[in-house]
């Protein structure tokens, strides 16, 4: 065989190997993913870590190392991942009836409550906590706060907490929601950035419209206070200055509406839409007005169409790949540090990586694990049978013991988002 032909044959064989599912069954895949997450990625507080790596210290959090957002650290996305995952675990507990699953849901809920208890700033939700169980980075975002509501709303409605615990959860939800209302739904900062905000729920994007509406509707659901339902209906019909579209119309357009503001959503950023798609599904389920519900269903379908086109990229992931995941040693991968007086300085610092020491594995997992599994979740949350074979194929494809990034939790989100086959 000629060298060129030999190379083509090797590439073809490698792709064929990647197309073979690692797991013989869907249940085997889910149980491996579940065990790996709980054995290595959930800290003693009940908060999901981004990956296995050194926990930031109080000094790191105070100085802003590797940066004041905590980006690239193991505690970058605690509420985002924990809240999104809690909704899936509540469904797991409902289906199984097992005490262990209920205990897992309780532990995750406690982790979310911890994120809301480590700051004296009303409405602030920490990204996670450092070595002392309290220190945290000063900058959060709506991408952390919304999944916090999403997960705790699912928990409050799940039947898992007893009456006393449910009251405590609802009280904390109410406290944070009222604080955000007082701040006109801007996300507050802590520490050296106290008095500033980072993120605005009233921004007119599909992502933001769903998040804002779903929080208001969730509060109406858990409190039965009519003020939240009034705020929800007002927010539905508020219009963007730029194009005059209402939030409800923006919900109906799906994430394609956001493409002008957020680049390359389909191939790289579907992961930030998982909890909002879950929340959109919940909005449709809670809505009693069929006209409004139809708009929500349109948005779910639009998102599913986009996501369906990229699930198949899971086939490009090789479970035997050995690229360097240098982020596990984040101090070495992000060696540059300077004081940061502004949020812009913190963002600039976050880009100063030693690319050689970071390695290529994070990008590899992002493209061929995180995005396909996020896409699978988005399609599953749409609530029909479209793409089921692809979703199941993606879930079964990975050897989860070899994954570094914790976003493989989307495998369980997708699985528990699927309707149960009778």
C-alpha cells in the first residue's frame, strides 16, 4: 500500500473506531457518568467543580487569581453546573424512588444554598467556594444566578425536601429574587467590586428573556404571591428598543435570535443554553394561556433544530486521545497575574494563558464532548422523539472515566430530559 493510501486507511479506521459506542447500553453509560461525577467532581459542600484541580485559597479569591471572575479555576461555574444538574437529579430521584438519589438531590440543593450564603451582598450568588468553605471570587453573572433558581425551583417542586426544608429553600429563593428586583435585575458583585454589577437579566436576548421570565414564573409557582405573576405578565410584553420585539416573541425565535450578539453558538456555546432550554420547557408546562404556550413551544423547537445539526460531532471524539489537559494545573497554565481594579482588567488577565502548558485537550473536549452533549440536552428538552437515536448515541459514546471537564453532566441532563418509553 502506498504511503498516502496507508494514511487515508489509518484515518478511516480511526474514525470507524470513534463511531463505535463505548457503552453497550444507555443505562451503563448513565451509571458510569453518574459515578464519575459523584466520585470526583462534587465537593464536600455539594457544589459541582469544573474539573479536578487545586482549590483556590482565600488569598487567590481575594487577589483574583487566576482572575477576578475565577474563570479557568475549578470553581468557575459552581451554581451553573450544580443547578442544571440538580434538575436532572430530581427527575432521577422521581423515576427511581431510591433514597440515595433523594440524598444526592438534597446535597446539591445544599450546595446551591451555600453559594447564596457566603456573601453579605443581597442577591449575590458565588461561583463556588475555596479551601475554607467560604472564600469566593467577587464577580458572578446571570449565567450563574439563573441555573441557581432553575435547580432550586425543580427541587422545591420535586417532593424531595420535607416541609421545613422546602420553606427554607423558598425563603432563600424569595430573598435573592427580591434583592434582584430591587437592583432592577442587575447581578451584583462582591469584594473589591462591591456596588458594581456584572450581567443584566433584562437584556433583550433569547438567553436572557427566557432566564428572566422563568425566574419570575418560578417565584410565582413556589410562593403563590400574585406580585410575581403580575411581574411575569408585564415582562412578557415589554419590548426591545432596538427592534420592538417583545420578550415572548424573542422566546419564540429561539437562540438564532442571539447570533448577532453571541458568535459561533452552534459549534461552541450551546452549553450556556442548556438550563435556559430546560427553563423554557418548564415555562411551557406551567403556562395556562395556549397562545403564550405555543410561542414557548416554537422556541423549544427552533433551539432543537439548531442543536440537532451538531449532536453528531460526538463521533469525532476518540476515547483514547491523549492530548494534554493543562488546565488541571491552572497556576502553571495561567502564570501571569496583576492586580485588577476594573472588570475590563480582569477580562484581559483571563486571556493571558501559556498555551503550550494549557494543552489542546480542553478545546477538544469542548468541541466534541461538551457541545454534542449540550445539544443532546437541548433536543431532549424540546419534548418529542426527534433525534432520540442521536441523543442516545452521544450518551453511549464516551468513556466518562477519561473526561476531564465536568460538562459530561449534560449526559444525565439529556437522558432525564427524554420522555420515558413505555
